[in-house]
C-alpha cells in the first residue's frame, strides 16, 4: 500500500452531483492501490483525510454494481464526502455479472485493507457498495459469520447498502432476501421509493424480518439508479452523503 503523502444503471453520466460541504476536514488525499487477487491485480483507490490525525480510525470499502467501475459519480463523491469527515475510504473496481466472483474479490480487498490497517491507523471497517456491489458485501458479511474468522469478523462492524437489488424488475416474487435474513451485523440501506428493483412495500416487510435493527433512508421519488431530474439531483446526492455520514458516525461511537 502506498504511504500517505436487469442491468444496473450506474451513475456514469455527466450530471452534476453535490460536492462535500459542512464537513470537518478540509483536505483529502487519494492514492491508487493494486489489490492482489489470485493471478490478477484489482484496481483500487484510497481516499483519506489529511493530516492523518483527523482520521477516526474507521475505514469504509465501496464498490460498484454490475456496470461501471469504482469511479461512478455516486461512489466517488461519497468517498470524498466521508473522507472530509474523517473516514478512510477504499473503493475498488470489479467488473462482471457473477456475484460469487465479486464476493471473492471483495474478500481479497478486505484482507488487503486489514493487512495494512496498522500502517493507516485503521481499527475497524464497514463494508459497502451499490446494487450488485452491496449484494457481494452482504454475502461476504455472512461468510465471515459462518466461517468464524475472528480477525476479519472483529474488524468488520457494519454494512452499507446503496440500492440493494431485492428483486429483478419483472420478477418481484423472486426475492433476494435470503442473505439479508441471516446477516447479524448493523446494516444501513439507502433506497429510492420508486426503485424498480426494490419495491418499497416489499422491502419494508423484509426489513421487519431481519435480525437486529436495520436502518433505511428513503429517497423520495427516486429509482434504482438514484438519479433524478437535474434540478433535484444535487439534493439526492446531498441526502445520500449526509445520511451515510450520520449513520456511520453513530455506529463508530456506540
């Protein structure tokens, strides 16, 4: 690690998004990293607050869905926002439609971060992603529970799901709720009330069945891509950033 100095409609357009505001740290640093996975190298990007003493010792891993890459606008600006608030963010690119493959790459990314945690003053980690990316994060969280890996299990303290794809657009009866119903760690969801892959009424029933006390933040009138009319897009992005920061701050303080 460098030393400090249906389809998933990702946010790769040129629409404006909200930049960070009302945050504590004024400067951030980005470092490209190479994450080993079998005979491949996975591209990653670390975003962290500077100076380093502003770090709250919590890292968040983020990845994209079935399309795009780690530089989709929602993940990039969320990374900047959270880093300016004291969090270290590691986002990575993993293209492909196989959720098991993405989960395996996610595991390697987590191990990479954990192995360098002392150097970066990181004591705990939150898994996260959008759409298929958060499916992989949930699957990994369940694997950590099942395999009883103390070091990694103790390192991971929560999960963030942006636009969890609960079902395919035209197959609402085939729910992807199984992994959610067995996941025990604290979970935070952001979903649009018009998400064509997570109908609100169905999602609310699933949340009631989940262990613990999952929290959800609804984006009114927004679909799976978390995009809205240009006049409202800044508000959508600001709402996402503020909601995630609020939940994370409470999580690491408890």
